[in-house]
């Protein structure tokens, strides 16, 4: 009888072991811009939570929105501020579980309670920065930058020596700010003036329209002026001592890319854990060292710009914010109008 009981117990234990071995790991789907992750953050998270993270990349907020609109399911997205505003309006997002996010205490004051999500109920900052000018310090007169700001891109002195970022929102922001207008204006006359400004720029300096290739090109001194996102500028300045970074006093776009959870997320519990995990010191340090964009973590931020920090005296790392700086806001009319006009701008170059 005892022998029989022992055999039954052994069989139950073996069955339990086999079941445990066959148990599938939890999965989490992450959708974010390309080359936007620290070197070890995904493997570290998978190890700590015994899960699998499926990473997909998008090349624009608009492409991300299209996939979400089509019903694709992700657990964490990392879009920009104006897109988060749109997703909230259209009820694509769910509230975060604040009780699962103790690391919100690690956020720098500059990234808390932003206009598109005043109480961080739906979003947590991931990286932040500005749009500015990378310039060759040997070939560009700094006095021109101070006197002209973004209008330096219309200065005939720099003909055939400039890159313009191929983005409707950023391109019109540059023109509108140069003219003294809000980058969120709906005023048709102001938008028309900005369009004329861009056409005049094309006719005067003949810019080359680029996207991410601007990084390697400016490292190689191929042009003297370029519109660049600050995180990419950090990379350029870190490898090419000839380059500097400037944001005009007329103001620029200050942007915030943040982590959100869609309503149709299949694993929101693990998504909240991931968001909290990404605010850890180690993960924020890994991310900012790998990618070069400004960390939302106050301790990491302070260390990076300290005299012994990786980005000490790198003008692009710590966003210089001016009174006239603005966050982009979602606006359907502006989105369609600028996209239509931008096609004409690029075509005339």
C-alpha cells in the first residue's frame, strides 16, 4: 500500500514539473520609434519579470496612429505629446495604475504635469528635448545665429550648405517661429506667410531635405547648418567637435515622448510594470547613454550634465527652454493643411 502511495506521489510531482516546464511566459508588445532603447533594458526586464517583450518600431507618429486605428494591439506605446493628445481625444488610451508606479517619484520637475496630460494619469515621459540648429563652428558666424535665429536658413551666405528636416510640422514650426507666430496657429494668413518663408528659403539657400541621414552627414562635415532633434544633435556633437547646437530666442518646439497604454492592451498589468521599470536609475542611465536623448530621471539628468558627466557642456543635451518655446498640440485642421502645403514646399526645391 505504501509503495503504491509513493508511486502516485511521484507521478503527481512529475506531472507538475512537466506542466511547469510547458508554461508559456507572459508576453508584452512594445511599439516605439527605432533606435530608442537602451542596450540592456529589454533583456533586463525580461529577466526580472520572466517574460518576453516583443519590440516593434515605427518611423513616425502618424504611422503608429494608423496601426492603432486599424486595430493592432500593443501593451505600451511611446508616441509624442501631440499624438498622445489625439489618442486621448479619441479614447484610445487607458489610465495608468498609479499604485504600480512608485518610480514616478524619480521624474525631474521639468517633465511632470505637462499640458497634454496634466496629472500624468495616462502618460509617463520617456525622453524629451528640442528642435534646433546644428552648425559648424568654423564656418558659421555665431553672430548670424544670434541675429537671425531660424532665418539663417534664408541667408544667401549659406547657399547650398544647409539641411532641412523633412517634416511638415517641424518645417512650419521653424518658419512660424521665425515670423514671431505660434507653431500651433490656425490663422490662415500666418500659415500662408510661413509657406512663403519656406519657398523663399528654397529659392535662396537650396536646402537638402533629409531625415535621419542628417546625423552621419553632419558628423562628416558635409554641410554647415542643419535642423536636428536635440538627441541626434547630442550624438553629432559628441563625435564632431566642430559642431555646436543653437536654439533661437524666438522659440522652438519642446517635445516630450511618453509611455502610454492603449485601451486594447492585452497585458496592462505587465505594461504598468514595464513603465515603472523604465523609470529606474539603471534603465534611465542605460537609455540616455545609449541613445543620447535627455532623460526624465532627475538623478540621471543631474549626473549627465555634471562636470564629470557624459554630456557635460554638450549644448544639445539639456534643453534650453525659453518663454516662446511651445509644445505641439493636436489639431486636425492644422495637420491636414500643413501636410498639403509641405508637399508643395519640398517639390519647389
